[in-house]
C-alpha cells in the first residue's frame, strides 16, 4: 500500500517582511503548505483560535501536523519557525555547532535589530499620524547604520554566513524595502549585489510572491487598520 502523503503545514500569514521569511523557507525546502490568511488590518490576530497558537497576537505562525514524534506542533515567532523548519529538514541551518552559532548570531541580529528598527522607520516615515522629525531622523539614521553593518559583512562573502542560510531568508524581506526606509542602495554595493543574488533564486521569488485572497491593504490611508495595528493595548486577564 502506498504511503499517504504528509498533510501540509498550515501557515498563518499576511504578506509582510516577517511573513515572507517563512514562505521563502517553505519554498526552499519544498515543504507542502496551505496559507491561512491573518488580516492584520482587520484584527484577525486577536481571534481566540489564533491566540491559541500565537499568544503574542503576531503573525506568522505555523501548525505542522507532522511534528516531533509525528505529533502536531505549533510554532510562533518567525525566527523560531525558521529554526524549527531548518532542524526538521536538515536544510539551511547547519548542524555543525560553530557554523550554527554564526547563523544564529545573524538571525538574532535581524530579529532584535534590523527588523524592529526598520519597522519603526516605516512607521514614522509613512504611517504616524503626525510627522515627528526627531523620530524620523533617529530611526532612519539607525537603519542606515544597520545597512552599513550588513554591507560590511557581505563585502567578502556571497551570503551572510558564507553559505546560503535562514539568516539570508530572515533579512531579505526587510532589505528589499530600502527605498521606503529612506536609504540609497548605491551606498551599500555589497547589499545590492546580495539582493540581486537573492532575487535570482526561484524559491525566493516564489516566497515573496505569495498573496492572500483578500484586497491589498493601503495602511497609509486605512485609518481603521492603523487603529488596529498601532492602538493595541494589553488584553484583560
């Protein structure tokens, strides 16, 4: 009797830099998955069924029906998802401890700095209800510094950690938006070369192209979505 095909991974997703990390990894690994849209502008991230797998009310998250020992597992936080899928497949996340530490350093650099700082740059440059020059300068300048760190890292290696890895997948979705972050990519030629290399990978192109069957969100103009995303307060216990 033929073995039944594995059930697809459920991906709770919206097309953002953090969502793209996971679609790229799934495409690179050739894992079957099904997209469960989480419309962050309408507040889907606060629904109880989503909070049960992502208590920080942020996407992406996954449910893998074939988790450890064959039992289902849910994973939230994009970096943790990349690590989990890397361990599951043995791809793009080295088993050698020294190489793994290097990948984790740059993964956490993205999770702790490159993503949050660039996110604040997006917010104050494009979405804040009033222009705050100090905040715009503060985050745009820090974004510039971080691009400089990345440029220096890439000056003598093809990918961030030498070999292509989850570190590259974590960074690319944020770095592709350099223009809206107030940056001139010509200042960072090694980043530009790396971006071109990343975009040439078919799985990266497929991952970045994953859409949802809902109208695109114009966050700069959608005041209701801004209230949902930027007016969040702690939930009552």
